[in-house]
């Protein structure tokens, strides 16, 4: 660090003055201050905060440099410090959201572009990257035109099964992407097992992980905030997520259509469905199926989780395929 500037961690939840200075710098840079962050660094000229950056898990966020100091190469210093800290946390593969005009700067720091649109540039650095994920998909591609479904399956219900079975009837191949993020009541491992068991009777269905590339804390953090999410932010993130699917993932697997359930409950998921329609345009079809209902009662994973908490066996046996019901009985 250049001797004339000092650098220190800002504890946003404990340091009131530090938080105020940070928030002012964020607002001047037109960046969100409501992000969930694990670590924040500040660079100071005397007592004045002149640059900052943060990360949440392995995602670099909230990077800003004061206008008066843009020529001082502080961005490199911030990123270097964040990477050093992330390494201490055991992260060696990093993601980054930034403004499209910053591509050259971050490229010079070793970051690679995943996707860009007029609002945002999404980049990464490190091993086991997007190209290796696309290679995994390509290696497991089946012959024929494909359909895609992305689900959290928290847990896998008859509603999810109906969505997959409908897609399997209408398509040569169906690729089900199960969210890899561990931010749900059921672990990633449990959810994948429930999905695999629930679709095992369908010979034209393949299950894939999403890694960090679809509906993740990297591409679409608002998804996990549900009703607390800021809808304009959710819309930008949803559009980016849909763009990754359309431009990068669908071509590898020859996916022509994506199936989703309609969304009477969650505003964020509804925003996601709208963003997909806009981004896919005429190049990729979006089929929105009405939610499956039993005796007028719409099936949802939220109701299932409530029924588990209340030990409502009747609802569980109605809403869950036998495979999920048995899995939960055995493991929970």
C-alpha cells in the first residue's frame, strides 16, 4: 500500500462512522447499500474514505473509488486485498459484478467475462470456471432437441414432478438444473437426491447442478431474499441470469424451450418469469404452466415445509411424490 494512504477493515455493523462514510461513497457511486456482505475494506487518505470493496462468500461487490482519486490505481489495491482475504476464507474462485465500462480494468487484473449487458458485467477468476461447467454440460448432452427447467426443489413436490413430466412428454430431452446454492431448508445434496429419485422413471431427463451460474448468490442474490428483495434490483439480476441461460447454456445443450410454473405467490419469481420472456425474445420459447392443484389446493414447496413443521401427514402424502415422501421419512 502506498505510504500516503492507509487501509483497514470496515466493520459495517459495529462502526457507525465507518458505515456512514461507506454509505456516502456507495451512494455517490450509485451502488446499492442493502447488500449482504461478509467483509469490507476501506482505503483512507487521512480520515477520508477514498476507496472501498467488499465480498459475500466468493463474490466481490460494492467496489467504489472516490472521483478525486480515480487516477491513483486504488481499484487494483482494493481487489488485491479482497482476494488475499478471500484466500484466508478458503475461496480461490471469485465472481464480480461491475459496470460494463470497467471490463478492461478488471481484465487486466485477471478476470474473465462470463456475460455482459447494458447494465452489468459479470466476471470471474480462478479454477473450476464457467468453461469447465460448460464442458460438463457438453460431455453429458444427449442427442435431440432439449428443454430446460431450473428448480430449487426445497423439497421436490408433485408440482415439480408435473412440470418435468409435462416437459418430458413434449421434448426429446429434458435438462433439469437443480440450484447448487446451500441457502435453503434442505441441503443441496438432499434436494438433488430428491429430484433424481423423482424423475428416475423418465428416460429422457438428465439432472445437472447449476454451480454458481444460474439462480445463485452470484447471478441472482435477490431470489433468496424473496419478499424482502428490492424488485428493480431483482429485475436486473433476473435479466442477467436469463441471459446466461439463453446465450451460454442453451446453445451447448441445444435447448429450444424452457418450462416454468406460473407464480401466484412470489413477486421475485414472477419478476424472473417476466425477465425470461423479455430476454428470450423469439430465440428461445418460454412455456409457463399453471401450477398443479389437488382439490383446488395449489401445490407449493412452502406449504410442504409448513406441513413438515406441523407434522401434517395428510397434506404431505397428497403433495409429495412417493419418492420424496419416502426420502423425508427415512432421513428426517
